[in-house]
DNA sequence: ACGATATAGTTTCGAGTCGATACCAACTGT
DNA sequence: ACAGTTGGTATCGACTCGAAACTATATCGT
C-alpha cells in the first residue's frame, strides 16, 4: 500500500505500485462477464484459439498461454466444445494431440467479446501514446513471463525462428513454410527476434 | 520493440487489439496464484482493504471496486476473516455497516503479494516511460469505468471533494477532516479533480 | 529394437468464485 | 410513520482452479 509519502503532499503514492494495481483493475473491468454468455476463462480460450497458428491450437498450448494446468484448460475447452464454439480435429502428425478449431458460431460469438470496450477506449488514445503503451506492455509482459518461467507468446512475424520470403516464410522451429496470414498468428514456440532488452 | 515492421508484411497485427489482450494477459500472469496461500479475489480484497480509507473499508465498497455483487464480495471477506487476515468492527455511524480492518497477519501476508513481481518489472522501466504508462492507465481505467457505469476509485489527494490544508484536508463529501496519511488512501466517493479528459 | 521416460489429454476431487435471488436489519425521505 | 433504499448475509448452480491419478502415444538412450 502507500507506505512512502514523500515531502509534503508531493508524490504521495508509490507510482509503481499503483500501476500494478491499475493493470489488474483495468483487466478486471475489461473482462467483466456479467450479462455475457461466457466466463472470463472461456472468452480467453476462444480468443486464443482464434489467434493461434496451427501448431499452437491445442489444449496444452492454451494451458501454457493461460498459465494454468492442462487439466483446467481441458475443462474450459470441453465446455466450449459442448457449446458448439470450438471443435476438435485429429492431428495427423501426432495421435496424442488434438487440433482445436473455432466454429462459425465461435467466430460470431467473438463479435460480442466484452474486451471490445477496452479496445475502443485504447483506440481513442493519441497515436503516439498507443505506440508507447504497446511497446511498454510487451516489454513488461516478456520480462514478467521470464521471471515466472512461463513461455512468451508472439507472432511468427516477430520470431527469430522465421526466415522471411516474399509471400511465405520458413519457420526453423516447426520446419515448415508459413503463409502470410499465418505469420500474424500466435505461436507457442515464439522466440523474440533481435535483442531481448 | 519489434511489432511494427510495416511495408513488407505491412501492419499485420491490429495494435489496439493486441494491447487489450496484452493487458488481460499481463494481469493474468501477475495474479498467478499457484503456490500462493490465497486466491486472486482474496489478494485483491486484502489489497483493497489495506489501501482504502475509513469511509471505504466496507464489503459494499469492495464489491463496487471489484465490479461484482455484494453477495460475492461478502463471501470473499468472510473467507479472509476466517483466515484471520481481516477482522470486522462495528461502525458507530451506521449500525448496518461493518468496518473492515486488515489484521497484523494480513499485513504480513501482503508482503508475499504475488503482484510484487509485476511491481518489480514495472519499476525497472525508464522513469519517463513509467510516468506515461501511469497516466495512460489511469485515463483508460477512468474511461472504461465510465463506459461500464461503475464508480472510479482514486485517492483523496486527487479528489475534487477535497480542500487541502497544510497538514490536514477537508473532504466535502464525507464532511470530515482527513489526516495526511488518509489523503493517500482509496476512496469510494472519488471524483477526479480538474479536467476529465 | 525395446524399455524408460516424457508428453498430450482427460477425469475426478475439494475449495473457491461468481451472479442471481431471497431475505433481514437499519437508515432516509417525505 | 411508513415506503423505499441501502448494507450485509445466506443459498443455489455453474464454472474455475490446482492437484493428483490415469490412459495413450512419442521419443530417447542404449
């Protein structure tokens, strides 16, 4: 809490501490699921599977992304399959693995994502503030993920495993070619390109 | 860092969308409660009651802050009282109301707040970036709270209800004098001073 | 080639969260 | 004085979460 109120009234609150609280609070407000058809975890799962590339659309990858256990992730996926928003497909390359796809109903549901309000609020910020915010959040997320020893997620376009071509790119990690749309998808094997900090 | 390699693959990612997702993800990582004695809701409640001023340390105020129902807030408070981290006190001014205090054990527990990691990460950012981030987050939180029609919380030092003295301040809202430490506390009746945007 | 080990996924359990609803006690306005 | 509001609690059902136990498939080491 407060604990260090400098000089007179000046600089009363510990700015850093406030920020951590603020981030949590902001996320909480943004994820408010009252009068929504899904829970926060379900929304997060739906969003994840809509954004993840074909190597990362599995319950395991989601559990890592969501910083939870495979068991918990499995339940969330199950509930969304039951609701008809996700569907399972066999993975030809690995019989243990299940490939998850968002159904048309799932994509339609995403239009009602409660995160839309936060996106709107953020989009109203000045362009340069948005840019700074984006960079700062990514840096903080990566540093925190490192500290907590959980994998960092990112798009293939930014991944050091990728060698770009003109219309496709080669991913050294999965040893396969990626189409242009795929480059914009989340990948569990993400490794930031360039200097880390 | 990276994230903006336009031209070639050209503006692949929707920056705004990334940011909303990032904020939620960052908060999720920061609140990770694995190998922690409390749940995320319990930590939030404990933090709230440690920061809130004497007018706001009630289950109702917490329920508004946490954007949930009084019933849910009541349960969380109850669990923390059972754990000996909070304690109830009678409110002389209103017999219906319960004043919540953080016990010494509760304050000790706060030292192990999982949010500490995020605070550390944020404190390592350059000073000017921190300042920008803080202002931006506050603005976004206020705008989102307005959109969602939930009250905004803030410290009395920033509240338009307050008239500052030298060592105390008068709060027009609660019609009482505030001591200096109290000025740094959260208040449910917070009304931002100065221009709104 | 084959056993040890690792990985993908599911299920079950108990404690907690959450919104909704119903309810009681105490305050407020007129 | 009394209707309406507010503060708080209890209960219900669906969901979350971590942990643990379990099955099936891959992979590694020799």
